[in-house]
């Protein structure tokens, strides 16, 4: 068996195939093909579920602060511009505008509301 982690070594090949850096047969993928396998996974139904956003707020740049609409608007705009991680772009913009403390408070409020 090729190099695997201890936990992955105990799994069945079908279970290992669901892990990010294992191919469909449950064998570890190394080197340049590793990113190719990850890209293929992101195309399928499982990838669609992984790409889906948690945010339920509708993009509205004029929404009251703390409801998530402004964040969603910046996130949508970053996605249209081709950002790899639009949520990270929106978070960085928010931290720059409101500061780390205020942004942390807003994030906590959003997590609490999502429950």
C-alpha cells in the first residue's frame, strides 16, 4: 500500500475514496495529479454541495449593518470579479472598513442568527 495516514489506512477503499486526496479506487494521489483530482471532485454533485454558501442573507449593499446583506453583496461582487474565495475577500474588506473587533462582533451575531 502506498503512503497513507494511520486513520486512512484503517478505512475501506470506498471510505478513503471520499477523502480529498484519494482517487476513486481509494489510492492516495501525489504530485501534480493531486490538484487535478481535487478539481474533478469540485465539478460533481459533491463539489456543488461543497461550493454552496452558508449565507442566507440576500445581497443588498444598503442593508442595515449586522444582517449580512452587505457582506453578501461584497461576496457576490467578488465572485463575479473571479475571486477564488469571495467570502475571504468580503471579510477582508469588512475588517478594513470596520476593524477587527467590530467585524468579529458582526460575525458572531451572524453565526448566532444562523442557528
